[in-house]
C-alpha cells in the first residue's frame, strides 16, 4: 500500500488521509482552542486572506513544520464554515486547488523515479477516476478520459487532432496533465469543504470568524447589471462582481458577448478585476486574442445557447424563447 | 408518392421481410434502445420498444414500414419522451455517403427531375423543356465509382479507429447503407459514454479538422527540423510525415523547403492533407447521441436496397448483394434517361415507356421517383 507521509499531506491537505492523520494524533477541536494553538488559527486566517485576494498561499515545505501546514488548512475550513460565506469558500477552494496543482505538477515532473510518482498518479486516479500512466518521458491517458475534459477548453491546441495519439492513448506533459484536471480539483476541494459540519467552535476562533465576515463585505458590493443583458451574461457578471470564480467557459461567454455588442477590450477588462485569479496582463492578452486583434487573428464568436446549456451556464428565462445564441437576446423579445 | 406505387412497393417489402427473417435481427441490448419507423406519405413513429426478433418481425409484418430505425443510444426507459429516457450511453456511429465526397462522377449519374411535371433530364438546364418550371430535384442512381470511393473512406476510418483509437477489429461493424454509402458502428465500452461535444472532437480528429501547424512542429518563427514529424511516429504526426516526405531520401530537401516556406504555407499543406487523408464522414451523425439510425437488415426506401453488413468490404457489391427483393416481373411505366445495373443486369434507359421489370428493378425505379406502377 502507498505510504503517505505528513509532508505529502501538507501539500495535499484535502486528502482523506489528512483526516485520519489528525485522528491518530488524538488532537481534538477543543484542544485547538487552547492559546498554545493560536498561531495555527492565525496561520489559517492568513491562508484565507491570501486566497481571498486571489493569491496562492505558498508553503516552504522544507523549512516549515508540516503539521502546522496541515492543521492550518483544517482550521481554515472550520473558520470558513463558521463564517458561512460562499464567496470566501469558493475563493479559498480555487486558491488551494491552484496550490495543489503546483505540487502535483512538480511531483509529476521532478520525481522521475517511479516510486515518487506513485502519489500524484494515485491522487489523480482516486479523485478524478482518470488513470494516468507513464510512457518514457510522457504521461498518457485514455482518449475518452482526455476528450471528456479537453472539450471544455477553447484553445485549438487542446483539440484531439493537435495531440499525439496512439493505441487509444493521449500523450501529455506534466503541466498539461494537471491542467486537464484543474476544474475538477477545485470542485473537489469545494465539495470537501461543503461536506464538513461544524457544530460549535472554540471561543478563540470567534474573533477570526468575525474578521472573515468583515472581509467578505468587500466582495458583496451590489453592482448595476443592465436589463438588456441575457440571463447567462447577467449571471456571469454577477459571479465576477461578487468576486467568485467564473469558469473559463463563462469568461469566454462574457468576453465574446460584450465584444459582439461593440465594447472594446479596455471597456471589458475591468469586469474581471474582482476574479480571484485576476491578472491584468493576462486578462488583456486573452481579451485581445478573443477579439482577433492579436494571435491568429480569428475573432471568436459568442457560444450558442446549446453549448452554454451543456456547460451549465444557461439560465434561460421566458425572454430567451426562440433564440439560439445569447447575441440574439432582446432582438426577438419584442415580437408578440 | 401515389397510392398505386405505395401498394406495389409495400407488397415487395412485405414479401422480403416475410422471406428474410434470417437477415433481420434486433441489435445487442435491444430492450434498452429506442425503435422507430416510417410509412410512405406519413410521419415518423418513434419511442418504441422492440424486445426481440419476434416482436420486430411482427412489427414489420403488421406495419410494412418504408424505413425502420433503431437508436445507437441505450436508455433506462427507451419508450418515454426524450427528456425522461435516462441516456446511458451510445455506440459510436459513422455515416459515409458518396454524395459528400465531391466526386467527379456524380454528374454522370444524376438526373434532374422537374418538380412540376416529373420530366427527367441528364443535363442541367434553368428551365424544364416541357413545362417551363424552374424547380428541379436531383436523383442519383447507383454508381460503381461512388461505392469504391466510399469504400476507401471506410478503410481509412477503420485504420484510424484501430491504430490510433485502439478499437478492436471485432468491435467494428461495417454496413452498406442501402443507398449510396456505408454505415459503421463501433461497440467499445470506452467510447460509449462520450457526449455530443466529445464525439464532435473525435470526428474532427478523424476528419483532420482544426489541425494547427504548431502541433506538427511549425511555429511562426524559429523552426527546427527536429520538431517536424517523423516516419516512426504514430497517429496524425506519422501520417503527415509520410505525406510530406514520401520517402526517407526526400526528407532533407522537403524539410528545408517546409522551414523556408514558413507558417502560412504549412497551414495550406495541412489543408491539403485534410482533403486527401481526412476521413469524410458526416459529422452530424456521429455527434448525435439521440439519433435513430437505419436498422440493419431493413430496406432503404430511397432505393429498395437493404442495409446489410459487409463481411468482406473489398469484394462487396451492393448492387448484387443488397438487392434482395423478388425477381417476378411487373409492368411499370419508367422514365429514366440513365442506364442502371442491378444483379449484374442492365436496365434502361427508358423514355416514359411501359416495361416489364423484375420486382427489384421496378421498385428501384419507383423509389428513385423515375417510374410509376401501372
């Protein structure tokens, strides 16, 4: 059986084994309320603050005490659940999945000998039912497993025709392998947090829970949304304005829709400012690419209602009757 | 279609269905599939469950359908409306049709039929010489070249499915469609759960749609020969290498030319490769995971020929092996300006004349709209 050490758990604290490890130490929630453990509570709070600002919390696994890395993740979940603010939970899940993504990629790439590769491969297989194996320098997965994930990416390089394929397998780099499961990793961590039940918390946690409630206020400013937007676009704008994570396909919808309505890249870019992983340069670059003013010159079109439905991004109202693409919204609405 | 024609065709179809129960079977997992059928001059009846061969034979005898269909998908409740069926998976299906291959022979076996007076001509003209109407429908009759070119597409498809996608030969069933092409069905557990979008990308792979130069080693700048595909590689890179270099001795010269010509020129080359090496399937059919697809063993009402499995594709002659209606002579009025060949016999051309034809040929003319029962 694969032995997972505390250092591995510090990297991947969302694994079931992390809970088992904690149980084995005999540490209880009440004990964590003791002032001796206050640094862990502070560390946990810091971890959430970093995540909410869209940064990835960094750990120096060599220098730091791995127990505190693991514990601070678990305490962060307790703080988040007690505060009960979905926006913070989503931001935290996203940042933690990005953090784990880094480690997964490193573990896949650097640890070339098979023994070390067991853990990242096991995580990918156990959590996402994707069997990854190694062929020389490459990672390989079955074509259907690849297709089910890659179809959500719009970049042409993810099309199967642009991949190395042989004997029913797709060949990927470590980075590409991890990129393929990014969304699922975020959803997994989010689901894991949602499933935790917190009945009561130690008094020493209260202060930081209150601070989280204050912190969240910054993301809940109400924003004016034009009634002329179709509901899918409104939804996307609302999600972003709340500072929650909008999947790539949702951002693509917003960008293509607004571009089709004549807005410029400079007008659209600020919309993404609140996104947990916002980066001004990347956003501009991607918007310019979509608008066709850079890259291949292809101007991308707004995805169809059917495609949005398949990506769970459609929130149709009766006003949407008779349209097949969001850009048609409002045009037919006036018909009796 | 007029009543007299329907009577003649239905009696021929019924005779075939009655005599050839041995050819007509429900597919695997029949109870999980949706069946449907059509009768002449009426709409589609679907959402049916046909549990076994006996029920199927009963349906054929009772309804004498013009066309019979069965879903490639499996459902928990195949007889319920689409939203309640509970989709569980679907065989991968492919449709290769000669009309999509842009073959030069098409003009030689296509008849332009005036929609107003049914007058058929071989040459296209703006106006019907008889009634002056400007609306025509096209009718294509059987052509050996179309079949042989379609077979080449089937062979390309089977090759990529087996080498790139690891589908076993025994999981691939090839059928003559009953008209001008072939249907391919893949029963492989790995692929059956794929949704419509995934199947669309799979089709793009087979058709070589959307390939970018970067994937084959050509960037916009700074290109090196080491990143170009080689003969030894598998999948599309290997196939592209064979097309680009043709032989090992030509590699150095071709490599220099490719690198010197740059990105856009390479993009054009990839487009050319798509035209010659991409498999020409109908993407809509493969993407559709709720389709009801023509049932094997049933007759195609566009021709009166049967959809039957091809055991040996190379030697398969649809105009002989799929022409399974009766041989008794019937009198029909035929207006067919082209000669057709069925069961190794030539028929026509006929200029609006009453002729005595074997039933299979008479039904063929009626199904193509080039004749009438008398």
